[in-house]
């Protein structure tokens, strides 16, 4: 199998027929074998029956279909993980089911990939979303660019094509599908980018609410911590610990100065309590770092999991 197209959906019965028609038409013209993997993330409407009927009617050479149905709504991250686990293609393509991603961009992704890239991400340069949503997305992209030194424009664009080896071992939890391009980039993939067509939502309601902002911020903190300190947590906890101890020591010296030269007794000096607080806080941070180090070493050594990933080995 050359290409697997993964499409998670929930309550998209009004869009699935057109999506499948467009996708089947595009994939049928390609000179490769492909499969479409639909994942029903606990739909409560007739989405599952609708796409099942469409799949039964679709008879296209070199294109096969898989339909996965969750027992209940588990979230888009789980749906994407299920799609990856059940895919057989060397290349993995991702699309949303709301028709805002254009299946006709898939050949353009593949052409860009042939230039020597490991992954190609979409950039919704001309977005058709509400003004506030577009603004928040741009702010999020600026933040991500700054935190991770990430040079691409649109982390939130679902349309992308990636070589399977760069997504097979991605550990996706919570809502980490939102920052999947960052995870792929941090794995060392050579990334390209193309401007994609972004269309208005024709039917149905958007499944994206503003509460996702908080979840995305938490995910960014998690990814930054794991990518920078995942194998050396004592560094970050130790830094906070020693910083707190330094603040506590300086505050204690100030309290001592006030006692010796200004006659201010300790029980009347808030500096003394501040020094004790930061001293204890520093010790706690350092101990947390040591415990985290023990956990990390247990994790890697118990599973005999290396702390590195090799792309190629050449022996002559």
C-alpha cells in the first residue's frame, strides 16, 4: 500500500457523501495504491450508516476502504491513533471530515514530498473561519514558533502527508493531535509546506470550541517539557530548586542584616519567613528532580528503550 488517508469524524452525516465522492475521484486518478480509513468517533447521528453505504457503492481500482467505529466518543487524538495503527500505507495523509480540507490538494502534497521531504504540512493562508477563531489560531502559531523555534505557518491545519515511520511511534495522549506537526518536526523529519485550499463549512456544526485553547496550552507545556527535558528532568527541577535556594539565602542575609544593624527582631521581620519558604521550596524542587530522574531511568531501562532514534546506518 502506498498511501493511507485517515479521516476521523463525529456527526458529519451531511458532509460524508460529498467527501467520499471527492476523495474517491482524486485517489482514483493517482498512479498508486491507496486506502481510506474512516474512524467514527462515537457519532450519535446516522454518519456511520451513511459512510458505510457509500463505501459499499465505491468501486475504484487501487483504492480500498476501512471503517472503524468507536464504542463511544473518545476524542480526535484517539481516532487518529486508531487510524495510524490500522493503516498499511508507506505514506499517511490526514483530512478533516467537514469538507474544509480539499481532497484535490493530496496530489500536490505528494508532488512536494517527492522533492525529498519526510513530511509536508498544509498552510491555510486564506482561512474561511470566523475572524476571532482565525485570530486566535494566528496567535497560537506565533507562540508555537517562539517556544519550539518552529519555522512553519499553520500547526492547526489538519491536511498533511507524512512518511509512516514518523508517526508510527508517536505517543499521542490527551489532545496532542493538535500539535502533531510539532511532534513530527521535533523527531527530525525534513518538512515541507504548501498553501492549501481552505473552504467554508457547507453543512453541519463545527466541533471546535474555545475551551480547546486551554487544552492546547497545557499540551504545549507538556510537549516542551518532554522534548527538552524528557530524559533529564532533574535539570529543570534542579534549576528551579537552586533558584529558590539562592532567593532564600539572599533574603536570609537581608533578614540578618536588619537584625544586626537595624535592630529588627526576627518575629517582626517578614523577610525571615520568606527565606524559610524559598529554602523549603528549593529543597522540594531538587528532591522532585531526583525522583523524576529515577522514574525516567526506570522507564527506559525496564523496557530496554533507547534514548535515541536512528535514521540510517551504513556499514562498508
